[in-house]
C-alpha cells in the first residue's frame, strides 16, 4: 500500500514539473510572438540557417542600415547626421537622402539597377528550367537569393521592404544589395547610393549578362530585363 502511495506521489510530482515546463514554454512563445510583431523577423536569415544581422557583416553590401530603433527615431526626411544623433544613427538612410529626393544621375542609376535586377530574376528562372548555366561563369552576373526573414524599412515604421538579396555571381564582396533597395530607398526616398555602389552599377556589363542568359535558354530575355543602361 505504501509503495503504491509513493508511486502515485512520484507520478504527481512528475506531472507537476511537466505542467510547469509547458507553462514556461507557452510564456516564451508569447514573448517571441510579441517581439516579432513589434520588431519583425531578422533581416537576413538564409534558407540554410545562416544568420546575418541588419548590417551586412562584410560591410560591402549596399542598403544595409543600423537597427530600426536608431533610424526610425530620425524621422522620414533628410538629416544632417552627426555624433549628436548618436553613434548608431550615423549609418542610417536619412543621413544620405537628397534634400528634395532627387540627385544627379538618379534616373540613369535606377534604370540600370532595375535592368540588372530583372536579369537576375531571369537568371533564376532560366537555371530553374534549364539547369546550371555555364556561360554565367564567363561573364559578370547577379543572382537573387531568398531569405526567410523580412527586411523592415529604416525610414517608415511598419513597412516591409523585401526578403531577398541580390549578389554578384563572382562574390558578394564585389556587389550586393537587398531586394527593395531601388524602389523604397532610392526611388521613393531619394537615398543617394555610395560612390562605390554607383560605380559598380555604372560599370556592370549588362550586355554580357544578357548574352549568357540568351545562350543558356535559347530564347530572348523578357523585355522588362532589356532596359538600356
């Protein structure tokens, strides 16, 4: 009889501990849900599980900014950023906005960048349909990588900019920028590209990229991807 009572008490204790653990897990899930609802998911989380913070680790990618908390506090217009704004705010897009949203060469820059992005999407489609395109190894190319996380605007609160990244096929150290950078930051808010990225886009060989895709697919690339540089 005593053995039965001890067994029952032990089982009750086990059940109690299990219930406590489930309560803690439920509370953690609620906290996590609230965090995602307020702050959003990490900006760059690769499908392979590699985590990247809001600022590109290499420092080479265009269009990555400090955490949203720093930048959103600056408002939606241009700012003459200095140490007074805080060290975390110095790299925010507000610090690189043209006063009236326009800057010399904006239309030309956007036209070529969008042509490059369209070709990158076409490259994904071509390789999905025809397999690996060897010709892309012979010329400069760009690939579109997709991520699980969402990139939130550093200018407007609660605005999702994208979830992918364009990377130079020769290595992201040569060129990379997030999906939505052209439309949200440059076009809509007049964020001026860095000299390095402006030169990368200006000097990119679009014709070679088009040739490789046409050779691989045996068909012409879509008209949307054939914008003149």
